[in-house]
C-alpha cells in the first residue's frame, strides 16, 4: 500500500514497530535453511535499516502529508465547516524532532539589532562637561579633549549654562555614539563617533516659522511705557521708538490719548519668538498722523504713497533715548551775570562713553580740543550742512575720513567747560547755526514706477492687518511672498 494512503492508526502503528519484530517477520519469510549466525547478522543489519527507514518516513509524514481520516471517520460538509484543532502539541516544536540540530531560539537572539535612543539631560548647578562626559557619556579624559578639539567653538561645552539641555545616544556598552547641543535657539552642533572612534562635527541650523502679530495701544504718560503696556518687549519698544523718531518728536508731538498700532514679525522656533522685525506702524495723534510700511526690497520704511521715512539726515546723532538737558536758545541769559549768552546747540545728558553716530554721510572736517568745547569733531555734509560734537571723551575718526550715516564717530564725555557728562550737538546750514530739533532735514527720494507698484502690492495685506485692529497673531507668513502667491 502506498505510504500516503495509510490511515492515522496505521501511521501510529508504524511509529511504534519494534525492529526485533520486523526482523522476525523477515526471518520467517527466509525459511529454516538460514544458519543462526546469518540470522544474527541479518537481525542486526535489518534492525538498523528498518529503524532508519521508519525514522525518515515518520519525519517525512509529519512534515509533508495531511492527516487522513479512516473511512468510518469521514465527516460531512457541515461538520467540516465547524471543525477546528485542539491538538496539544508542545510549546517547543523541536521536542518532536530531537535528532535535528536546530537552535531556533539562539538564532532569533543573534538576529536582533541594537537601536540607540536619544536621551536628554538638563544642566544642573555645579555641572561641568568633563564630569558629565565621564558620568553620563562614558568618555575618558583623552576622549573629552579630542571632542573639544574637534569643535569649532568649544565654549558651547566648556561654558554650560544651568538649565541648558543637550541630547545624546549611547551604544550597547554605554559609550557615546552621538551628542546634540545647541548654542542658541537657531544653531548648534551634532557630534557623532565614526567607525574609527573619531568625532565628526556637523552644524545644526534651524529655520524659523515666520509669524506676524499686531500690537495696539494708547499713549498715557511716556510713549515708551505706553508701548510696553501693549506687550512689546523693551527691545521692540526701542526699535519702534528709533523708527518713529525719524518723523515724530516725542516731547512735542505726542499727546495723551494718541493711538498707535504695530505689526511685528517673528521667527518662531521651538515655541520661542526670535528676531522681531517691525513690518508696519500706524500712529494717529492730535498733532501728527503717520503710517509707514517696511519695503522688503531695501528694508526701508515708506508711506503708503511711497515717500521714504528715512531722511537723508537723521534727527539725532545717537541710538536710544536720552534726556534733553538744554535746548537751542539764542536768547538764553547767563544764570549769574544775567547777560545774553546764546546756546547754539542742543545738550543731551548721557553717560560718558556713549556712542555718538553721524546723522548723515559726510567727511570729517576737523578733530581737535578746546578749553571750553573740550574734545570735538566737525563733519561737513552735502547740501551745505555741517554738524559739531563737543565735550567728547574720545574721537574715533581723523580729519579727512569719509563717514556714512549711522557710523560711530566718537564717545561722549565731560571735557572742556562742562557741568556734567553730556553731548553738545550743533547743526549749521550754509554756515548759519540752526535748532537741530526743528530744522527741516533732507529726505531720501521716493519710490517711483515699477518699484512703487511692487511696494504697494506688498503693502496691501500689512495695511489691512493694521486697519483690522485685531491684536495677536494675524497671519502665519510674511508679505515677502511672490506676488503670484507662491
């Protein structure tokens, strides 16, 4: 009978056939003429062959043949539909085939790979990188020195600030694989160990998500405090004040109840607002109305009609805000003699060493020292304008130097006949002394033609944001997109 037609019971019978019984059946078929010696040899040889054949057949059946039911055990289609298996095999299939040298469990373990995970650490008071490297990163002293030598700026690790976070990966032996640390919110370093154990350094540069926010307020007291009350930071208020001061005199032109709105753009990185940039400002006052928008082409501010806010000549020869301690006054009387003693300039009280900047392009005409004026600088500008700066602690330019608008030319001081640290600033037009705070100053040219049309298209959404009055985040990306909306 072919082996694949055997029933279950027959297969089980074969599984337990004794080699000795099988040999006795063979011996009967051979006959009584065989000698006892040959019988013994045949018995041993037959036993070996039958045993090997049965083992191989059983293994083959178990691996390849489906189980057949005996005819009396055939099942109906309905019974087959409900059939399932409850065979209670060992959980370890290798028990069935002990003679096969298969070690499945060990093979699975060998195929598993190690995947390092990023871990984070926050610098605590008293932490140093050398200690952290040995305690947390598995680095020895020589490895720490090698890593520091590889960094373009080792201070990012040697001057750890409390609260700063860094991330790292370790191998299966708890040795450093990679280290990620940021110098600031935008930039940092990724340090990775290569196959030779050396450290490779890559720079990290994060791009921010441009976000715009509108601030609105009303003047109540000083303009600076009123601006801070809207939520603007001190740095943003200073940026706003410097911008408006090109057209607005905060002492003369601001009044209680004046309103203002400021549209500021930030780069948002990891939830932080970075690099604030004013995009548009609207000031509605009792004495002056002003609306200006930044032009992304040249980063200058213009009115909606394209008139430049930036004059060719700035009003103040310094950045920031300082108290005016004495005004221009041709009829000023001497406090003791009572005689007319004109004051030809404007004095600003400021600490010695404050930077003095040129209000316009020009050339240094004179640098010197005088018993009354102290150390001084004179600059000749275009269109017949000259400026003088007195009581300086140190000039930073020489006669004949070409200077540009906003360039540092000196440090303020208290030299000459002076009652305290301050800057005396004079403006002359065609050799005539004028009030620096009231004189009309030359302005830059306005936008024309295609430049004006492009600026006005760019300004539309910014002006709409100002007009809406809806404070808070107003748009998610800046107006510097292409005009086709891409």
